[in-house]
C-alpha cells in the first residue's frame, strides 16, 4: 500500500490538465502511474517512490465544463531539485486519460523551503526588534542603572535608632524629614542627600535633638497618613520650620525628579502648613466664606454713599434751568463753584473687637479656612490683614500691636517674636511645639 504522506516536503509540482471528455479523479491518477511506468527506470518509478515516501499523495482537482474536464494536479516531493524536475517533465508526457485525449502542462515547481524562509525572516526581524528595543539596555540606561545603585548604596544610618538618612544629613544646615526608607531612596536617586526618615509613628529622641540644630522641612505624603505623621512630629517635640506635601493621593517615593523639586520649592511655613489638608478638603467652603466679607462691605457702602448721589440729584434741576436762561448761567459760572466731594471721603471706622477670650474666638471663627491673619492696635481696632505666610515679616515691621489672630498654628518662633514686639494676645487654631511660653503674652487657641 502506498504511503499517503511524506516526512519532509521539499517541492510542490503544480500541473494544469485539460481533458477532452468527462473523467473522474481516479482516472487521472491511474493514467499518470500507467503512462510513466518504466519511463524513468526503477529508481524514479512513481509507484516505488510513493511506497518509499519520496513522493506524496497525488492531489487532483477537476471541474467539468462543456463536455471537457479541466483542473490542477499537485504532487509533493522530497526528492532533490533535479529529480523533482525530471518527475515534473514526465507528467507532461501523459496524453490520454482513459479513452479521452489529455494535455498536461507544469506551471511551476515551488520550493516549500522558500516559503518557510520568508516566514522565518519575518519572525527573526520581529524577535530582533524586540530584543533591541526591550531586552538590551542602551549605554545611557546602563549608566543610570549603575548611578542609581551607587546612590542607594550611599544611604546611611543616623543615631542610636539607626534612622535611614542621606549622606548629606550632617553637612547640610537644612534637612528633610520623610516617612520611610523608600522616600529617602527616591530622594537619593534624584540627588537630594539631606533626607532622614522617622521609620514609624514614634518620633526618636535623636531626631528631636537634630531638629533643634537644623532648619527642618517635613516632606509629607499627599494622603491622610501625612497629616498623622505631622501630628506625631509635633507631639514628639520636633522643631518644624516648613512643610512640603506631595500631590493629593501620591506618596513621596512615587514622585519623579521634577515633581520632587516642585513640591520642595512650594514648601510653606509651618504655621500655614498644618492647615494644608483643610485647605484642600474645604476649598469650596473657604470660597463661600471669603465671599461674605466683601458682600457685607458692599452693603455697608451702599448704606453710606447714597447721600452723595442725592446731593447731585438736587442740583440737576438748577443746572437745567440755567441752560434755558443764558444770563443766569453766566452769573452762576462767575460764582465760586463748589467742588463735589468724592465718595471715598466718607471714612469707614476700623473694625473693633471685644477684647475677651470669647471675642477673640468669634474673630477666629470668621478667619478659619482663610489662611489669613489680623493685627489689632491697643484699642483692639483691626489695622492689617495679611496671609499667614507673611505673619513673621509683618510682625517684624509693625509697632503698637496688642493682638494677633490668625488661621494657623502657634509656634515657638512666632510666640517669641510676638512677645518681643509687645503683643499681649496671640490667638491661633492650635498650639504647636512651644516648650516655653514667653512672659507677658496670653496664648488663646480654639482647641
């Protein structure tokens, strides 16, 4: 029995057939075997080649058309190139199929390995492209990888608590306090070497001592955990100067170099930084609160200034009558004209508050969520209102200030400066790390 398959197909012989009559596929196959038998010798006999698996199954596709049969014959071959071409030429010697005349024409001998070569080349290109773009790093990437590893290796430990810190923690006069080791590593990768991590909610005593010698900036995550860490640092006696925050919902260890630098540059004084979360969460409420005082001022102005328009309204009939009589108009011009007083001449008295704890707290409620500060003279009249970040600067330039009420945290530095400037009362949302309250000053908080 002939083998119906061959192990390796090297070539495919395609032959067109045209038969003058209607025949079936077995007739065509039989004619091929019969008319080529003994034609090429025993070594190239089609039957023997098929038995040995050198020639595969002969596939015939026929179609009857107007009393004729046309179609295509396909023979797979594992012979070499020369022997395959000899077999192909032998097919063209078949001139009859049964009683009908036939004509066979070899159209092509296809090298199946060339098709495989095309597929192979395409796949090889794809693999090479993937290897070059993803697997093999560029020299610049290798340099960055080595540099990052070196920077991570530079991380040191500080104090008996072995706090993770950058190598510049001792030399720099400024330090960054972050939450964990991963934050320090990310800062190191971006050339920030003066960071130190607290490694948990408990504040080490060595860090509190270090904060008294350095200018301290606390770099917090942009979530609720950042506020918890800030409160722990305050309770732990850390002397904080500035507060920097990551964008909302992000952590310090996730930030890129550009984001890190932007956050550090946008740091705010500690007195203002403690309110950052409230500022973010209550932004719509703050806008409404900020809108109320101007509306009240407009209402007050409306109750004062209508006097001036009425004065002008009374003069209009006189002017109109003067236009109808030219002589009276000339006489009126000769008279000394009375200049119209401008509306701003009506001076509004400075707001005055009740100089009691309850009065201070009422004023503080009005200021809450505005991040502003108000200064009062000895008569407790408001003389200035500035942003919280400018309190230190404004206080240093001011004289005769008896009270300061501001939407922020009272710190040791602010309390000392207020006492030095003769301030009697300092009112804030809450008190921070004030180890020793100055003499002669009353500190009032909402908490």
